[in-house]
C-alpha cells in the first residue's frame, strides 16, 4: 500500500492538541535555542525558518556570532570542506566583538572572549590596539597577555602593560591588607599602643590592672582604663627568598608569586629576593618595586632545571636561621632529580625554613610530581598548595 508522507504528517498534526499562541511562541523559542546549539548541523537552519525572531532575541544574528567562533571546530584539517553559503557577509574580529557585547550579558562575554583566545587563537584581540583596549581587564586577560606578549610591539605593548598594571594593582590591593595584618600585625605584650582597637586589646592586663576597682556589692568590674598591645618592630629582618618555576603550567602561581613578592618587599620586617627560572635563572630582586615589570619579564614554557635554581638561591642566603626559602614549582625536574633532592637537603641542613609550593593561587588545582613532593616532605620541607593569604599567615607565624 502506497502511503503519501505529506498526508501522514498532516494526520499526525491533526491528532496533536491545538497550541495556544503563548505555547506556540514557547515551542518556537525552544526549537530556535536547540538550533543555536546544533549550529549548521540542525536539520533546518535558522535562516530558513519562518520564525527566527522571538521576543528580544535575534536568533539569526546570534547564530552568526556563535558560528563565527565555534565553527572553527570544523576546519578543513578535521576533514570538513567549507562551502559557499547564503548568509550575510563574514564578520571581522572587531565587528564580532562589538556584537558579542551588544547581545550577551557580561558574564557570557567573558566566557566567549576567553574561548576566543584560549581555544581558537583569535590573537587579533591582543595584537590590535583598539581591540585590546576594549577588552575587560581581568585575570584571564592578564594570563593571555603574558602568553602572547612576544608578538606585541609599540603601542600595543604599551596598552598591554597598562592592562597588566590595572589587574595587578587591583590584585595587590586585595592581598596587601591581609598580608600586612598577618606579618606586621603580630602583637607585643611588652609595649603599649595608642591605637585603640579590639584587635589590640590586652584583656588579661586590663583585668589585672583594674582588680582594685572591683565592686563587691554589684559584683562587677569598674574599668577606668583599657590597655592595648603595641605592634612588634622587627629589627633583625627575616630574609625571604622566592624561586618561581616559569613553566607554562605554573602561570597562575607566577602571577601571585610576583604580586606577593612585591608586597613583602614593601614590609619593613622582611628582606625579599625573587628569581624566576626554567633552564636559566633570572634574578628580578631589583624590580620588586613594580610587579608589572616582573611579569613582563616572565617567559613561560621551556625546560626546567630546579636544582640549578635552588643552588642559585643558596648564594642569596645571608643568615640561614632567619631565612625562609620558598620554591614555587610543580617539581617536574628536567635533570637528574637526585640533584634537586640534595640541594633541598643542603638548604634545610643550613637552618633555613624551606617551603615548597606546588601551587600559589585561589584555585586549589595543582598538577605536580607527588613522589618528589613526598620525598621533600619526609626530608623536612613544608610542601603545600596554598592561597596567597595562607602564605602570609604561615610567614607571620614563623617570624614571631
């Protein structure tokens, strides 16, 4: 029996309940959203649909913007051949960025910008001055600038430095108050203070000195004077030596290490040295006044010679008993690893506090050589992945 497919479809449609106008709009919107997800793989493209505009959404325009980015998944290297289409003329990067910001909320814009740079390599965003200056200064943009700064020249590089400065200064402000409180805010019970705050209130001394004012009938103290502790003044400064592995996987840690080193540098209680390394060592101690200068000198990637870097750091040790040696690394040594173990042992045996950070950021995600980490921990090193605030607290506990 021959069946007419159009009649069959009509028959099915007649069996379906009639949809209200609001239900129909909702169904169309759901269909169009699925078409946006499927892209050109959809059975019917948006441009061919009778209803491709619903409410505030311009679905054809959204499809064009998303396709400009995500169609890169289907290049000729994956076996796809680009065919001539019937759509509008191709977008340029500036037009694409303008439309993205016009049609999407800020959180979505940041995701699209991140994927454009990280996944699809739209480096025009970083090598075109106007485009670069139009991007939102944030940690992700900072990391991309660090990766691509080698391609930047002239005005583009100057604009990139301004963006780096904006992000770094914002980060430094957020971290500095906690760091100062952790390291400089340790209290001395032998010195009074004119700073009257609950943080500095010496309860024991206040009660002892006011015992004479105890009212037996009302069973309460009459406090006629409060006593506050003064802050410790560090006359014999502690030395902080920070060696940072600049391999690509350590990028977040490189950023936070540079900012924290700059903060330590400004504290009277500490004398700070910073160097970065791959197979070579670069001492950046004379640039700690400006963490932007530090970051713009980082060259991510390359090999890793941790033992060589540790030995260089040894030459910076002046007073081992007052030295905190911080190694920031994933511990993936590119040379015989026993040399790294021996260097760490020598640093510990000299009397230094050795802290090995497999990550220094607020992410908590770290990929590192676990066997090497355990070996160093057994040796007496402190090994951890911590936040910058936890680092400041750890140092504060040691130096008081």
